[in-house]
């Protein structure tokens, strides 16, 4: 049985908009997501690369100001 998922809004390159909406630089975030997905599918993504990517993603977020 095939899994069905709800349709979501995507960017022109096909990345869900929710994944890039809070980024300081959405285009670079989108490109990084596409690169990582390609490496993951090929099986060439290493643990060290994933840790580096996770650290970079956490820094690439706009923080809300505390009021």
C-alpha cells in the first residue's frame, strides 16, 4: 500500500516553503537542502557532513526578539 501525504506549498525548485521560511538566506538554504537530499539518496552522506550541516542550519535561523 502506497503512503499518501498531504500536498504542501513548495518553492520553484520543489522544496517545501516551511523548510526555508525562517532562514536568513532562503536561496542558500534551499540549495543546501537539495544538495543534502541528493547525497543522502546516493548514500554518500557521512556522519561528519550531517553534523556540520546541522550546526550550519541552526545558525541560519532568524531569531524572534523577546518583548
